[in-house]
C-alpha cells in the first residue's frame, strides 16, 4: 500500500513540475505578445479619458447653444 502512495506522490510531483516548467517557458512568450499588442496601457487609458472628456464638453456645448425659434430657454420673463 505504501508503494502505491509513494508512486502516486512521485507522479503528482512530476506532473506539477512539468506544469511549472511549462508555465515559465510559455509565460515569457505570452508576456511579449501582450506587450506588443498593448504597448502602454496607461497611454490607452489616457486617450480614452481625453475622448470622454471631449465628448462631455461637446455635449454641454450643444445643450447650452440649443434653441427653438430663437429662444434658448434661459430668457427671463416667461414667453
């Protein structure tokens, strides 16, 4: 019975060692490919934030300049 347990543990150690070695050898290639795909994630975030800021500014400008029949809704005095 102890021989089976020893063989099982030895097989588990060999399998886990193979997984570790495989992750180290393949992990570098994945990181290089990811670095080529997204060279600078911070720059991409900055561009997205600038685009959103520009869209918000444009929307506010559109709201402030909207008018119907020459009236913009900010007139004081009713009609």
